[in-house]
């Protein structure tokens, strides 16, 4: 007969083999990062019977661990909780690249750091496993139990081994997604560059910019607001939103709300939740439109702000430096398009004014000769006729010249 202890060993081995097969399948499936992390969490929770599982990923650029995934779909602090290497139990595990298992009163460990939003003090047991790739830290898996829980050594060792297998897969997935993201961003900037030098009118250019930007940034609403210097306020010039309420909302005064502050401070500003942000105008509109986080950047021309670009997300989102940089690049290109259009319009206006002046001068000469009046009187006659007939002075001058030429031919 097979003893009960042998039965337990066989059962344990079968479970371990099942987990290793699942991990191998996940690694070879080319999953997107969020899906890969979700499967890891599901596997860990099932294996350890945990009440909670969190995954922190290492952000090499900022040298910090960022809470990236959780088995709690309603957790709103993803991307917001960050730890330096060596900070808390999680940071210690990342630094030492060793597991830590605390079976009871984990919150009393001298390395422990409490986050109110994570209700750390409600969990008695805590297991932290490093995720490694060629001995480089990729992230940390945290397993938590509300009651006292002993983590068997073979269980800890298996999770540690799995952490090593998963590290390379997560790293490859992150790099692949970063490459795709950069490709989309470069394509966006390239498309905007082509749009700017096209024969489109300014309104069409701005509309194309917000549509393309919303697609790349994942925006629920993307809008361009231009500065009316005479009225000292921002006016919506383009948006891909179809909401009449958003499009027709009142203009913003400079210094008012987030976008108005961007004009004054001449720098990007982010808001995690506009519906709860003090001083944000029209939070009710934001709630009805389902917009939450905001990134607003200035459109600059030679240190002069001519407007802002706003990118709103549907869920809480912590904007990265890279996202700020890409939107700022878009804003700069849009500013160039607007400045070039304004400059072209000024040149055309100056050219038209010069042509009008030539006609008016010739018409004045005709009136002075035919009526024997002064230059000033001739000008007043042309101006008065222009007002009476609601025609431009150029049109009146052309009529005078044409009438004179017709007389000569008769």
C-alpha cells in the first residue's frame, strides 16, 4: 500500500509539474504584458491559496519598482505605488535577489513598509519572490494571506524557480511592446509632419492631429485649445470627441483650470482624476463624458504659448515621461503648423493691402484730375462710396479706373 505521506508527495509533484507546464505554455505563447501578468497571478493565487497577489516591475529609467498588476481588478493604485530598490520588504527582495517568507505578523518586520491603499496591516503572512532574468532584477511577486500561513520550503523554491523562468519572458514582452509603442509614436510624428506641409487648411490639419494623437495615446478625448490673446482665453479649435456638450463648453480664461495654468507655467501638467481635482472647471461634464486622467501640454513658439493640447483617459492613468515627451513633440509640431499658417495669412494680407493701395492711389489721381479736388478729398469720396455701397475701397477704386478706361475707348 502507498502511505499517506507518499500520496501527498505524489500530489505535490503533480501540482508542480502542472504549474511548470502552465508557465512553459505562457512563456511560449507571445502574450501581451497585461495578459502574461494576469496568468502569472492566477497561477500563483491558485498554487498558494493566497488572498492577494501583487506584481511589481522594475522601471530601469527611474530606478524604482512600480506596482503593475494585482488579482484585485478594482485596485486603483496600479502604477501609482512605487518603491526604490532596498525600500520595504519588496525593495529588499529586489536588492538581494532572494525570497522572503513571513508566516505571521509580517507588518512588524523591520523592513516592512505600509501602504494604506493596499491594507498591508490586514495581512498576517507575506511571501515575496524576485523575478529575475540572467540574475538581473525584472520585478517582484508578493503573495499575501490574511491569516497566519506557513510557506513550505519546496513551495518557495518552486516559485523562486518560476520567477527565474518568467523573468526573461517578461523582459522580452516589455521590450517588444516598447518597440511597437515607439514605432507608433514615430509614425504619428511622421504623419503629423506630412500633414503640416500638405495643402490642407488649418482646421483640417488640427483635426487630423487630434485624431491621430488620440489613437496613439489611447485618449478618450484629445483636444487642441488655441489662445485668444485679445480675450485672454482658450478656445477649443479641434477635438475628435463627438460630444456636443464637450465641444460647446465655455472657453477657459488664462490661469483657469488645468489648461489655463499650463499657459502661465509653460510646462506640462498632469491630473490623476479631473473629477476630484480642486479648481478643475466643469467636473460634471468630465463625469458625463467618462474622462478621468489628464495630460495637458503647452504649444510653444519661441517661448510664447499659443495654445495647449489635452489628452484625457477613460480610466485613472499615471502618465510616463515618454508619454509627456511624445505629446509635447506633437504640440510643438502643431504650433509650427499654426504659426506657418498665420504667417502665410499675414503675407497674403500684406500683399492684398499693397495691391489695394495701388488701385486706390490710381483712382485718387483720376478723381483729382477730373473733379479738380485735393488728394484728401479724393480719398474721402472713395471711402464714402465704399461705406454706402458696402464694398471694399479696392473694389470702388477698380470701378473708377474701369469707368475711366471705358470713356477713353468710346
